[in-house]
C-alpha cells in the first residue's frame, strides 16, 4: 500500500525572519526620520522615506510568505507556494522605484553639493549599519526567492549607510560633500543589477520556465535508461516557487507490463527523480501503439 503525500511545506522560520526584519526596519525608519530633521540632512530624510517604503514591502513580503504556507484547497490545487514569488516581485518593484529616486536625488547634487550636519550623520550611519545588519543577518541564509529579495533590500540599506558613513566622515573632516551623490549612484546601479537578476528568475517561475539547475535532457535520458521504459514523451518541468520543482511525463512501456511492474517502474522513477531535484512527479504510462497527445 502506497501513501501519497503531495503537500508542500515551507519552513516557518522564513516567515519569522521576515517578521523580525519588518519590525527592525520600521523602528529604524522612525529613528531615521527624527534624525534627518535633527541633522537637517535631506539625504537622510530621503533615505527615511525610502526605508518606510522598504517597511511597507517587508510587510507585504511577510503577508505573502505567510499565505504561501497554506495547504492546497479547491482554489489552488498546488497550494499557495507561488504567493511568495508575488512578494518578491513587489519587493523588486519597490527597489527599482527607490533606486530611481536615489538617482534623481543624486545627479543634481553632483552640480550643487549639500552640506548637512556631518557629525549627526556619522551617528545615524552607525545606527543604520547596526540595525539593518541585524535584520540582514536574520535572512542571510534564506533560500526562497522572497527571502532573497528581502535580504537584497536590507543589503541595499547597509551599503547605503556605509556610503553615508564614509560621506559623513569626508564632509565632517575634509569638507568634500560631492562624495555623497557619487556613492549613492554607485549603490543604486549595484542594486538595479541585482534586481534585474531577481526579476528574471521570478519571471521564469511565473511563466513556468525550466528551473535553474535542472537539465531536462539528462532527466529524459535517465528515464529512458530504466528497465521496462522504451521511450519518454511529453516531459515538462517547472517550479512552484524556485525551490519546489514539479515534473509531468509520459513513459512508453511494453504491451505486456502488469500493474505490479508499472508500480515498480513508477516508484523507481520517482526515487531517481528526487536526486535530480524533482520534488513532485506525475507519471503517465502509454504503449508503443498508442498515439501520444503532447501538450
């Protein structure tokens, strides 16, 4: 007797980590807003606005990651895992908007550098590195696309505060305010490059492309080499969320195979496919005389 468990479980640590990162980010955004007014720094006030946007997207990610833990039901037969991808897309869009804001703020300052309170900026920058570093540390080993998008958010903030600290030191001790917009533009470019990679992977998942690291030709050859299998038709591989990979395939077998033989072929195929990172396989048998109806 075979027990079939087609449910998909995500680690609840993902949701907990995003929740912690959300509250850390929101708390420091409030501190940053007050600090920006204290230092009279438009750069820090702009970053406070950016961080409030980050907090919003972290809250959205937290919600979507929580939803993604739900089991399958009448509305979503594969469960809700792909909702975490929606969170990653929203996060990435916020990052793009934030980076564009950074660029639009930075370029004019190349020609008209500002002179904020350098000492106050130093204190805030150290606080920013500590707060955001703590939040990033909670997510640095995240495997889901959503966690990586949130981690990228926090990495952006850490790099931003490192740049702010360097700029603040140069402003305070050497009076070189132009380094602030130059560093900000470099960080914005770095973040946009990484967002592009993240959105590309999200698009592959949504459009049901073959997951990264999966060689469909290797899988087909593996199945063809199995005893009792004469050919492989209609092989498809996709992923629910970048981690949980799904396969459907037609295996061509001889006319005389009985139910026990077919069950053994299916069991071995599923076992071997697990080693190829296929978590869920739907296998259909057909004979050589049958006409395959490919998707």
